[in-house]
C-alpha cells in the first residue's frame, strides 16, 4: 500500500492523544482531533498552543512553524470528521467495549484503504482487529508518554495485519523522528511487558513491608540509574492503569509475577490512583500535581535508629575491584583503613589499584594532589587479617561463596576486638548464615555496596533478625559520613535492587527465547521507552552472565516462584563459556582487547 499518510485523525484527546496530535502537526500532517468532550477538545488546543509557544521560546521552532502547525490542527466531536483520514489513531480508554465501538463506527465512515491504529498498551490488537470489517488494516501504534519527548513507538502486528500497513506506519514513525520497534501482539508488548512486571514486584515488596516506599525508589534510582523509582512511576502512570495492564498480562501468561499485587487493587478501589488523584503510594500537593508532600508515612527528618558505636578505623578484607573501591571510599572520608588480603603481595597490588584510581581523579580535576596523597597515606596494606585487631568496623569483600565468607567471619570473630561491627558486602547470600559463623551474630550486618564503589551512591543496609540496634545505627551513620545513601532492607535474597532487577532481566531473555523480539529491539525499547541507561542485554553482558545466573538461582531457590526460574538460554550461554564482555562473547560478541 502506497500512502503518504498526510491526513491523520486522532480519536481521544487526553494527555496521550493531545501529545500525538502535537507530534503529527509539527511534522507537517493535517491532524483532526476527535473527542466527544468539548472540554477535552479545548484543552487539546490550549495545550498545543502552550507547548509550541514554549518551543519557540527555546529556539526549537520558529514562529512561522508554530503558526503552520496550529493551522494544521482542528478538532471535532464526531467520528464523521475522520472520513478523509488515511490513518486513524485511537487513544480512548483501555476498554475492549469502547475501542471496539470506535472501530465498528469507523468501518462505516473511512475509506477501505484507511489504516486503523490502536494506541493500547494492554489489550489484544488481534481481538480488536477481529471486530473490524477490515482486520488487515488494523494494527497497534503504541506511543509513550509524553509523546512529544519519548522516541520509542511500538508498531504492533496481529496475525491478520497486512505487511504494507505495517510498512506505512513504520515509515511515518521515522518521519516523525521516532524509533519504531516491530513487535507482535501480546499484552504489554516489549517495553510495558517488561516494565510492568518490575513495577508489580516493587508494589508487592512494599506491601510486604520489606522496605519503605522511599527506600525502594531510592534503591532503584541510585542502584540502576533509573530516572524514577518504581512506586513514584506507578503514581505517574496511574495505579488503576497499571492494574489493568497487569490483569491483561496475567490473563495470557498465568505467570504469578504478573498477577497484580493486591495493594494495586486496594488503592484503585479507594480512588488513590496516583498523581491524577493527588494520592497513591505518595501524597501530592493537588490532584494532577507533581510535588510530593509529607504524609503519615514520610520519615521524620533526621530520624535515626538510636545512638551507634564510635568508628574511627575500618578494615577491608579482599583484594579485588570491590575491596579496593570500598577502601578508597573510606579513606577519602577520613577513616584510617587497613586493607587486608591473603598475601602481602595481593594487598600491595590492591593499594596500587587505589593509587591509580586516585591519580585518574586528579587528572580529571575531581581531586587535588594533596588530597590524593592524604587519602593514600590513610591506607595500610596488610597480608593477614591479624591487622584488624583494633579496627572499629570490618568490611569483607571476598568471593561470593557462603563457605568462604563463613570461614572469613570465623576468623574475624577471633581477631577483631569486642564491640567491633562486622559487615558483609554480599549481594545474594543470607547475611544471617554468615553471622552464625561468629559467636557474636548481633554485631554482624550487611553493607551491600555497588560497583564501582567510589562512584555509586547506594548502600543496601541489611539487618538480620539478630542484628543489634546500635550496629544498624552505626552503619547508617557511617554511610552518611562516606556520602552514601543507605536504604534499609531485611535479610532475604536479592535485597531490594537485585530482587527487582534480575527477574526483569530474566523476562527479557525469555522474550528472545520465544522469538518475540530481537536483542536490539528489546534494548532499544527499554532505553527509549523506559528511560533505562542500558538495555537488558547490554547490562547482562556487563554484569556477567555467570553472575546473573547465580543471582537468578538464589532468587528462585528462596522464593520458589516458577516465574523466577532462570531462562534456559542464560544457562546454555553460561555452560558454553559465553559470559559477556569479560570473555568477549555473551548475548553479543565483543572485540578482544
């Protein structure tokens, strides 16, 4: 089908429909905005006038271009106005009944060659197409909010869609300056299919009282570089909308990870649907407001869990990248640091790594030469844990192996003075099992730093059922001094970040296994549609497929959820020695250095 798609109707002038209309009008298309609500139509015109005025003010378009775009946009209150459109995009509420009624009426109005696109992100395009007299002309065109800013557009084909229709809207998306990704018809498609499972798990984590809303959101922002935390994002999307999407996903997948967390239904039933209602997981300054205001759940400013123990010196056990990074962090903050490894040579090499890191900071202007020298002077390299005899805090950063860590803590128990705090940096092992290797489990806590430790601001503070209150308070105070953001969580697999991140990564692998979408399309969808700094397969190859598999196995073993079982493709790649960037091949191949 050869069509320029120069006249386009947008049915539904809510936030998304108005945004799509703006994109189309600025790209030179004649746009007919249709809504039965006069207020919605007037709001769309006002929104377009305001946004284009801002664009002129910022130098993005000229006044002439603005006037031309506004002249290309007109509104109507009946579908009859779409009679001459070559493409109709419906963005009405997420209801089969409403959308099917729109398509049935359009069948009697538009040309037989007109493409009918649904903007759904939760409903079956195939089911909507089957109700149309011309199912081969029906497809999905899923923009992301806000449409003018977000680059991703998912082009969704059903088994009934004609390839020329797909080609026409794909070309249109590119001409709009968007990045089209071709996907098949399943609830959530790629971006939302991965995103909403993650959001659901975060809601369930909060509902279980495992961590506070503030800590869950801070953990995912600081630990994964996401623009928003999951609970704040649910408030932005709309909790009722999220529940609708998850219901549709669960109806097809029967995966418990997609079964909406009960709290989503409870909040929706109570009318606490997020920003639009002025209250959801957080409370906002007004319905539709963006500013979070304090409520009964907001932590009191400066509230900490009592007085802690004095910490002047720190011992760091290990000689790898993480141990070196942690030692550098403490030394920069003014602590005396003992860096102990199995041999003096390994300890000296680790201190040498710190010296190189500090030198890079000096070269980039982030650190003075004087501060570099003072930091390095605070670090003592030692070939034995005996050097920890007088430290106030001992932090281990050795191999992620329970037996190795237990042996090390048994040694720390004998070497460290009474009252010293003993911390493990484990990311996946039970902290209490490590603590029980000592005669003082009340002194043991988890301090999960993220790599690279000097750059990453997050520390997950993991209390066991045996951890003393003053030990917890000590570690919180230490985190403040080393300028890290502590988040509290209990002693269960994955803590906050890994428990939410790795099921998402695992589901991305399953999409590839099922031939639903390509690696490149999935990575592009999550970066462009979800604001992720890296796509899931880029991240997997950086983390290491062996490390990822180990964490997936721990999560599956602890939670016993079939949906958490590691994807077979991940297991096969690890068995083949394809571990990611470190081996030159993982999900992708890399040039050897």
